[in-house]
């Protein structure tokens, strides 16, 4: 993550602001494992967002949840698909 400098405080130390990270892009992934098979079905395709802390996915109850990255295998499709 890069930062922006140029401002100084009263002690003449540079002040740095971290730039906001871009939002994760949605991609298709296969669910490999799930603690609750009623909420996330193994071997099913889901539209997910891989983030720093895990994978954001909408479960079978239509609620957003965060899962471990190891539980999903991202798939690469051609843009036409």
C-alpha cells in the first residue's frame, strides 16, 4: 500500500496518509469445504470477493459471510463468458 506525504506536523515530521485499497473484484469460485452444508454447498459455484481477511460470499440464506480463503478455489473465465 502506498502513502501520500507532503504535510508536516508542528515538530516538522512528515505526515503520511495511507491510500484506500481498491475494493476486491467479484470472481467465480468453487466451494471446497464448509462447516455448514446447508449454508454453503461444497462443489457449488459461488460469486465471491477475495479480501485480505478471507472470502466474502453470499450463502444459501442470501446473507453475506466471510469464509477462509482455503475453502474456495477461484476460477478464471474468458471475459466473454
